[in-house]
């Protein structure tokens, strides 16, 4: 999800004949990994690439923990379906229902899915927060925030389909790799988070929050400050929200980076935040993307939010401070983790001159998934542009489909296309100096030859636009080449960075099968 440093600890592929559900039992999987690396895992990620046999364009997944099928789950969903943007809330459910999360049988050869993220999954003091981002090919794209009302550490995860998962459906169980943590703090008393002396080097910063504010309400916003800069006018952002049945968007200068639970929330309920600060030492304006949310079991207010923004200053990030927007402190038990994200890189291209096309060729086939990270702007004489993707030199637009949900200023819009190579939004050359944008795209099961390829991503154009989208490439061929071009402009500008990462290097491969970013 976004750009977390993750390690696959288990994998399941549905056999011939399909199956109704799969269960990951964590037990020794996590214990052995932690013992081998001398670390303690904190967070879980599940990556899904699946389809179901039901007679529909989509399939549902219900997620449950530790075998609990009681009415102890709640979730908020924000989604785009065709040209309709919508939001809904569900309380007292017998699982987290990721509705329309994977592809259905009527989309021939299609797969769907995305990522499920559980921060602070092994704590035994408070309830479990969940974030998800996914989509059923071009049928739907959505973001979810959820809650499991149980203080037990997670020991198993069950994923049940609305109908059987088809053969070849793929599920990865991952932990966030604590070898790359810059800072970890779990509050033993109410307080805020101040991360100093952040190591400098290539790559991105990833932030994970498990948070509850002392505000006398069921929710609060999160403020972030970079390098002790508390001037709200220096931070610009675009946000897209789903709260109960209401969708909304806004673009303002302020310090807000996400939304979490407040002190009037149900006992032991915490919100979740995952964010990325792209190319944080690159010498351009720091650019960030976040996904956050909370679920309130007392209703009716629950919320999920995606954001894109920047700080109007080109200095590298060496300090990061987080506090509640309306409250004064985060509550005891809140946690913040910051990671300097190494990548199992297939290729990293930093443009030193303006370049018309960026190509990743001869992509190895031994990874499970790919992640494409883009930090770019183009020479288009406008404030915005898009990036087009061409896979394996297939330039036939009719082979590319997508569903998008976006927020731009105060407008929320859902868009669908059955014939477009557009992938994501980036700034054009009429934006201010040093302003870059882009995002991260997940390609689950990119090497499969028994189905079409799915792409799920979160991207943004600083404070002008934020979007989530779900894509399908209608080909049974494994992805071996990815080419990126500006849609309207002629070139990507110097300073743009493109990275292709493999998730994750399989055991037993040679040491030079990919590399990690170094200082």
C-alpha cells in the first residue's frame, strides 16, 4: 500500500476447482521472521489479486480475524462506480466487507483486488484499525477504513469470497519490514510525535499512524509540520472524503495530513494513517500522499480520506512533527512509525535532461508483484498533465480500461474508460518551480499468463487533484516492458524520478537480483 517496505511471509494461490475462503495463520510465520532478523513486527499487509465465479462484473471479499464471525466489525467505504461517486457506512457486521473488491466472471479473464493494511496488528490493549485500497478491474475503485472491536493480537486472517475464488487467485501475507524503521514511538502517556534527525538519502519516507486524539468528539484531523515549519500557508493540499453517505472534496492551505478517532469515540477505538513523502531529499518541494480514516461503532460518523499535497519549500525533510488539529494531544497507546523506504529495485531513472519517454525493459519475471513509483512533471504549458502507460509495446487504447475516483477543488468525480492508456496525473510546466507530483501503482501478479493484468493506484497533482483508480490491461501476456509518456506535453522534465520495484525478491535468488537504496 503506497510505498511501505514490506516482506512477504506467506503466499496462497487458489488451486483448480476454486475455493470459498482462505486463511492465513500467522503463528510461526511472523515469529520465525522476527527471530531470524532480530526485529519485532508491528503491522500487516495483505495483497490480493483475485476473481470470483459469480455471474457479475465483480466479487466481494469478507475479511475476519482470529475466527471471529460475530458482529464486531464496522467499516466506511468511499468509491467510484461508473460515473457515480458514493460513500457508505456499515456497523455491527460479521466481517469487513470489501464489496466489489475483486473481478467477477462476466469480465472474462479479469482479476481485481488491491491492498489491506492493519497497523499495530499485534497490540493487546486496543481495537484494530484497518485501511484498504482496491478495485474490481474497471468496474469499481474504492478506499475503506474499518475497525475490529477486539483487543486481541491478530493471529489469523480469513478472506471469504461472495462466491468461490477462481483458480489462480493469489493472496500475499506481508509484514512491514522493521529493519528500515527510522523512528518508532508508542505513547505511554498522552502526547505528540516529534521525529528528529531523519537520515538523508535516496528514496521516500513512509509514515504509519495508529492514533486517537484527546479532542472531545468522535474524530479529529491530524496536523503535520516539516522542519519546524508551523506556517499553515506553506502547506497546500487536496483531499477527498467519504463520511457516512456523503462524499466531499476540498483544497486549502493548512497543516492537515489525515483524519483519525477522537476522544469521544468508542472505547479502545483508534484511527489509522499511512502516508508517503516522495523523494524527500530531492531538492524540490516535498510532495505527500496519504490514506487515513476511522470507524465509529456508535455511528453515524465514520470517515475515510485520501490526500495529496506539498510544502512550499525545497529543503530536504529532516524533521517531522505530528499533532491533533483540534485536540492538544494524541491519547496514550497511539503509535507513530517512520520508515526510510528501501526498494527492491529493478530500475531507478532520475532524469538529468528533459525526456520524451521513460521505459522499463526486460522486467524480470521472478517477483510476485511490481510497484511503479512516479515523481514527475512535464513540459505541458498548463498546470496539469497526465501520464500514459504502454505495456509490452501494446499501443491499442481499446486494450486498456480503468475506473477512477478523484477530488479536484470542491468537486468529486467518478470516471470510467474502456479505451484509454491514461495512468495518473502529474503537474505541467505552468506549475510553480520545484512542484512535482505522481504516485504509486501496484501491479499484482504481473507475470501471470492465465488472466488480464490489474493495476491499482493512488496519485495526485499536489493540491490540485487527488485520485484513486483501478485499471485492466486486456492481455494474457506477462508484463516485460513498461513505457511512460506525457499525454499532452512532449517531455518529462529534468528532476523527474521513476522507480520500478519488485515485491518481493524470492528466497534463493542471486544477490544481484535487485538492490536496496543506500545512503
